[in-house]
């Protein structure tokens, strides 16, 4: 692959999404709707002749019905029998019977439903567009003559680049000048902002903090971390499994039954009119209308609960998933460091040490300073003024508080510069740690973790008991010690740590090949896995890329909202099945009556409309909130 082609791939240019079919169905739906509207105007407002008011229906059936019937005929030759096959037969039958309005309504139902579904699942191309928008279009290259903006294509290995505050890093590289922090959580799964000093590695796609950094490019943009995620995303889209919809599953049984009854009625009676009557009453409106109505109701209810459903098929599939795969950062955790352990040396008071340390940390921009200050606030500790404050890169923070010399630094610096014996320092199995010295003596070790959400443990524990999940997996790009620490706290036994986005996709694909999976994630590094799983749910407070790749987005980052969505989906599927199966059962009963010669085609059409009304009224219940949506 040439460099130019690779750059285009890395920038996420629009993928080849099949929009042609979508456009045709939109046009067909428009023609049918216009034909019905003009027909009604001519017939009831202008009192035109029958020939005049039927002309718009002729046009709609010819322009709209013909391509639909042709497409269904092709599917039939391929032995693909779905719920829409009877709709196609009904269009033909309606024309033969002279029921042009009924036929045009079927055209509108069939094409309109396809358009709505195509619109809902269009996200294949928008994901890559969202990725492309996030990549900076230019980089700031530093040379002898100054700083100039260059295209990403023109960046070479070894180039010196300037990353201004709050900019997105364009390439993987190494810091050569400057001191600051970068947010890499979307890319790596590490929950904390990472300090950057000379010699530190930086990743493309990371968000710079408040200080400018000068880096040396170690890779071309097309070979950097962000471009790799985009390539994995494209692969995930191409290999995404096709979900068989509920209507198609039911239609596979209903369609041959209806056709067989119609043929038997014709053969036994010798009257073609009975064949037509059976087909008219067999039109699968409970499948074509009741199921979409229940889905739309559930989508509406979800939206009112702060959940955006981007792919309606997730509502049908969620209740069939038996494996749930969690990302760690931002899903089961808050994605923010918290002070979880204060190990204080003999002779020091824990509360007094925290007061002194927090008083000094209020002057620091270090990523862990906020966690220490939050811990002090929870105990309502008054903060004192500090003097002689310094924060030299690599040496930590030091200053004078209440006349005492406080130093907050790393383990290595404490051992090297203060001569503290390593035997005095506790071993830290997991988490980030900092060491504290007071008046030159070791005083404490503070340990930080990305703490689990308040509801994580109870949510995880109820999944098997209430929702029949028999396999719970925790997959994270974080370190093994951190992932196991969280897994033990919340009760997940199957753990996969240090997983890159590529490894996540491979793992999720292997599991999904065997059973239906639900992936719950947060961050750009989760986007490919979200697309690969049977159902992808994302917390949408961070990244537009993650939300584009998920089937549904939980806008309020809360596991309680996830459980609400479980119940909405389960209830929707139950109501949809009631409406569809109940409607089909009544239709089959009507078909038997029509086959016996007791229903004419016109009477059959009226009967079918009554059945449709009952199915639709029941389906509307999916939009009504139940008394309780959470069960943990």
C-alpha cells in the first residue's frame, strides 16, 4: 500500500456504505405516500370519477410496487422467505382484485419500514467520519526557521512537532521538551491523566493538557496508534455479523403456512377467488406494523429515560444475549483516581498527614492532587497555607506547611535523595502510589485506584439471577493488577487485562461466533469491540466515536440506566411477540374461514384491518413506562 492510500485510510474517509438501496426505498415510500394523498383528495374532496381518483394509485403501484415486487421475487428465487414475501404477494393480489388503495398502502408500509430501519442502522459510515473529524488536519512542525503548519501526509519520522494546549496529538512520539499531562484514557483504557516530561512516550489521539509540549515523531501518522484503531474499526464493520430480525424469524414460519393454506383452498374448491381471499387476510401487518410500532414505542421510552437507541435491532437482541463483556474504565469505574489507601508510618497520625499533604497539593496541577483534596474534603479537614512551594520535574512536590517540610514524590526519588531504607516502605500490589516525607523522614504511602461505581457490585451480582447472563467477562487495556483488583471488588471471575483494541476485537469476535454477546464500553479504544459484539452499549458522556459505534447510548453514565434499558428491551420483545404471534394466530383463523368460503376478499381485507388494529393497540403499550425499571 502506497503512503498516499494509507493516509486516506488512516484519516477515515467515508466507507462504501450501500446507500443506493436506501435511496430507492425512500423514493418508493415518497411515491406511495403522494399517490395515496392525491387519491384521497380526488375521491373525497373533489368527488372525481373512479378512473380519475385511481390514476394516482396506478402510478404509485407501477413506480413503487414494481421494484418492490421485483426485489421480493429475486429473494424468493434465492429461497429467502421473510415476512415481506406475503406483502409482495398482497400487492399483486390487490392489483388483480382492483383493490388499488390497499395495494398502495402495503407498498407504503413495506418501503417505509425499510427506510426507517436503514436510517437507524446507517452508522457504519458515520463512525469513520467521527474518527476522521477527531484527527487534526495539520501538525505544527518546528524547524530552524520557526514553526510551520504542515499536512499529516508530510510528517516524517524524526520530525520535531509542537503540541499546543488542549490539542490532539497527531503522531506517536517522545517528549523532548516541556512538562504537562495528557489524557490517553480513550486510547489505552488507563483511567488517569498521564504526566509527560522529557523522554515520556505520547500516543496519537491523546488530548494534551494546559502546557505546550515538543515531541519527536517516532512513527508516521498512518502507523500510529490512532490510525491502527481506525483500521480495526473498518475491519470490524466489514465483519459485523448480520442480525436476523424478529419479524424475519416469525415470517419464515408464517409465510409458508399462509401460502400453503391459500393453495389448498384453491385446489380443494377449484375457485381462484378463495386463493386471493386467503392471501388478502394473510397480509402480515402484525409483522410489518405491530413489531415496528412496539420498537418505536420502546425507542421513545428509552429516549425519555436518557437512552438513545441508534440501532433498533438491539432491542430485539438484548434479551437473547447470555454473555456480557465489560470494559473497565468509565463503565464499572468512574474513570477518576481516588485515594483508596493511606499507609502511615509509625509515629505519624493519618488525619494530620492528610491535612498537611492536602494543604500542599492545593497548589499542584498533578493528576493525583484532586484525589487527595477530595479525600480531605470528605473529612472536612481545614487546609492551611503553604510556603516555598516547588515542583521540579521528576522530583515531586515540596513545600512548608505549618512550619513542617512536606515532600510528595515517587518511591525511587525517596530512596535516592532522602536515603530512606527500602524495608520501611510497604509493597503496593496494585494502583498508583506516591510517597510522603515530613521533615526528612518517611511518613506515609498513598495508594490510588480507579474506584468502582457505587452500584457496580450489586449490578454485576444480579445479572445472572435476574437477566440470565451465564458468562461475565472483564476486558481492559489496563494493567493486570488493576483489572484483577476491580474484578475482585465487583465479582467478575473472567478477566482479560492489557488488551489492545485489536486484541479486544479478536476476543469479542471469537466469543460472539459461539454465542450472542453484549459489550458495555466507554472510550475510543472500545469502539471496534462495540461494533463486533452482537449488541454494543456505550456510555455517551465522552466520545462521539464511541456513541456512533454502539447500538444504544446511555447518556447518563450509570449502571442503573443500563438496567433500565434491559427491562425496556425485554418488555418490548415480549409485547412485540404478543402482538405478532397473536395477530398471526387471528390471521390464520381468518384464513381458515376464508379457505372454507365464508369470507370474500373484501371481507377478508376488512377482517385483516381489525386484526391489525388489535395488534397495533397492544404494541403501543411498549411506549408506556412500567411501575419499575430497576431490579437490583
